[in-house]
C-alpha cells in the first residue's frame, strides 16, 4: 500500500464523515422546523454549520478531482 493510497483513503473517510454530518444536520433542521415552538436562532446556527460543511466538501472534492481541460 503506497502513501498515496493511504492519503486517498483518509480523504475518502473525511468526505464520508462530512457528508454524513451534512445529512444529519439537514434532517435535524427539517425536524426542528416541524416543531410547534421553533428556535430560529438554533436553526440559523445549524444552517450555518451545514453550509460550512458543504464548503469543506466542495474544497476537498475540487482538490482531489483532476483538472479537466475543455
């Protein structure tokens, strides 16, 4: 197993963690919005964290995907 393979495995593991957390936040936001008493501040915080995760996922994917010349 080469160093590149280990690095790629680590990157894939991190991407999976980020995607899982992103999906969990999405489910939490939907559940909170359906409650009788809605905590808008908490929902805002969750949405901000979700956006941060999406940005990190996008950065990692852009780093790992090869440049394609059109």
